[in-house]
C-alpha cells in the first residue's frame, strides 16, 4: 500500500493513520509527530556487507579480520598469504558472511 503525503504507519500496530492524528484509530496508541520520529542508523555492530566484500576481494591478506577486530587472526593471514591457504579460507568465510542473517552478524561482531 502506498501512503499518501499526509499518512504514516502506526508505531504500534502498523495501521495507516493521518500524520496529524494524535491517537491510532485502530489500537488507540499515541502517535509521534513526523518531526519527532527518529531514523537512527543501525550502529550496534559491524556491517556484514563490508566484511563480505573485504573477505572476498582482499581476504587472502586478512583485511576482513582487521575490520572485524580479530587482529591476531589478521596477522596470521598476512604471514601466511603466500601459501594461498588464507585466500581459500577467506573465500569460505565470505560465503559464511553472505549467508549469515544481519542480526546474528551484528551480535557476533559488535562495534566496540
């Protein structure tokens, strides 16, 4: 369903309500005005797409491990890159990153 310029979704039940409505007519929950709504970017963990691209393109050098703050593993990849083994492992890891759900990935690799 396409929303009109003066419509928004209820923050509780998802019903379509007027932006000027104070309460949702379906569930009765007080609505935030459009100006009060915040759309903060998801910053609770590392981005899986960045990790995937780094592992796929530069994985043999362990660059993705440095991005994920696995510094010891990154150094091991750097020391052994000439054997091509880290490249093979990184390719498999890139597939794992690709198919891991976003929420699981962000829990596994937090931003701290």
